C-alpha cells in the first residue's frame, strides 16, 4: 500500500491547523490574541434565508444541455453519468473537476479562482468541489462569485453545474478576528452546536447541529439555494480518538439530517469524502465500511420518508477518495465487503450504486513532474507534447470506476494545461 505520510496534514486548510492549539482540555490562553474564525458559528435559527440565493440545482436537462453545447470541443468519454435516480435523474458530468483546496488566503488567489472557474465552464468543466474550511472560506466565496458572474454573463445556467462542498472540520471566516477558546465557547458550545467532548483533535466535529450549521454557512458562502453534493469531511479522523460505536452513531444521525436536508431542498444528495477510511483494512482504527454506510442511508431515508420505498431510494450517492498513479488502494486492495465477500472500494461502490470521485490525482504535485516514462507511454492519445501532469490526470480520469477527477486549478497556467486534455479521448483503460 502506498503511504501518504507527510501529505495528510495538507488535507486541512492552513488556518484550520491552528485549531489544534485550541485543545478543549487546555485552559490556558493561547499564545496569539487574534485569529480568523467563522463568523457564522451561531445557531442555525439565526441564519436568515437570504433572498439572493441562486435558485435551482444541477439536473439532467441542464447538464445534458451543457454537454451538448460543449460538443466536439470535448473528446469521447469526457462526459459521463453521475447516477442519482429518483426525480432528479442522472446528471451528465465532466471527467475533470475543479478542486479549490490549494492557494494562499489572499484576494489575488480568489481572483484567479474566479477567472478559472468561468474559464473552466467555457472549456468543458461542470464539476466544482470545495469545503467550508478551505482557505478560511475564501474558496466557497470565490466559487459563489464565479457562479454568479458566469450566470449573469450567460455562460452557464445553474442547472448545468454540479457544485460540491463538505462539512466536518471547524471552519474559519477570514473576515473575523477573535480569541479562539472564548469564541468557541460562546459561539459553538453555549449555543448547543457541540459540546467540548464532541470537538475532536481541536479540528473536527460530527455533532449533527454543528454540521447542519456548517451546511447553512456553505449555502450562504456559495450563494446557492441547493448544494448538489454535500460530503461529510474525513469522518474517520474521529475514530482514533472516539470509540467506533460513538462515531458510527454520529454518522447515522447525520445521515438522517442529510436526508431531511434533501427533503428541504438544501442539498440534492450527500456523500463521504475520505483520505484513509476506504483504503485501509477492516482491522484499522480509521476504517469505514461502505456497505455499513449504505445501510445507514437506507434506514435514514426510510425514517425521513423521502420519496423512498423500503428505504431503497436514499440520497447517499458519492464518495471522494484519493487516487493516482502511486495511490491505487481503492482499485487493488480488497478492503470492502459485499455480503461477506471482500472486494476493493471501486467494486463495492459500483455494486451499491455509489459514484466515486477521485482526489489528489497529482499526489499534491509530486506527479506533475518526473512521471515515469512507462506511464507517459500509456497515453499516446494526448499527443507528443503531453506533460507529466496531463498524463497523471489522464491515468485517473480514464480508470474504470472513477467518475470525475478533481484537481487544483488556482493558477491560470494550470487551468489551461489541465483542461487541454478535455479535447482528447477519455475512454476507460482496458
């Protein structure tokens, strides 16, 4: 199994790492007096429904229309079906998506993201991924502005684009400064969003009121009435500090709340974004069973009575996992189970009707250069001038079972280089 030691900490935003200093057991004042924290960290009831939200959501008609408009500018296989079912219907999504984790927390980076998001729509990308803790909410806000501008300019319509975000990490709002422990106590603990014992490792929380609050923050940041996919963000982080039964109980409760959020029109579907949970063996502390999560979702849907028969029509429809040339555990290692039979994650996901989104295709930039010549030889369809980064992306987006591959595109040069492969065939590898 490929290791990712040294890379996992980068999953947290730069500012989110500061929360580690705010251990709930540490009664001492922190060594800094101000820091950026989430201004909307208040009870959900105080978050008024803004009339400026962009209405609608991605749907089959809109995403199909988008794919048809891009037409021959995209190679065969670039657009695929995100299987949803139900009234929403399947969505037509691009094989490449824009990730927004990277980049410093500065206005210039925001401007680059906004430009690249709009440029991506022109080039054939209709999947955008973010999280409330990415760049202290800069990323969500930039996506919201990019979406609004693109719609105003007639470049896209709301129902043509799949927007995804995540909740679970304590998120900052870069516009606020406050002493951290007092802030958490006043805005999270006293308002009932979580208790100190539910705040794990100084960074993470799966308490239902907290995650639902973060969903509202994300809707406001993005300016969207409905988020297309809402992920629980790395829930396995809590398994090292909290008993498995407690963590699974929290996830079960969240699935019920997320099914209700679907019913309320706040999200279209939900998923789990993970770095380790689906890659490690079942005996590992941070392991999660996809089969068990699907059963949670069926029970949650049955409880919420959301267009379901016997709980089958749940809205747990996606998992996000790292996948690249060096990190192929989800394809090769039989970590998951289907009625007692051990299979890899990709096999299990196909069986349960779960769409798989790939993260880290460039392995945090390590595969953007010095890629093995043997790997580059596998993709002659990219042309003689193909770059290492393009080949690494092609490896992921053409791998059977991978729906969409997300890659960071904060720089204009990255957008142009990465998106160039959209014109090339993206048929699954044999």
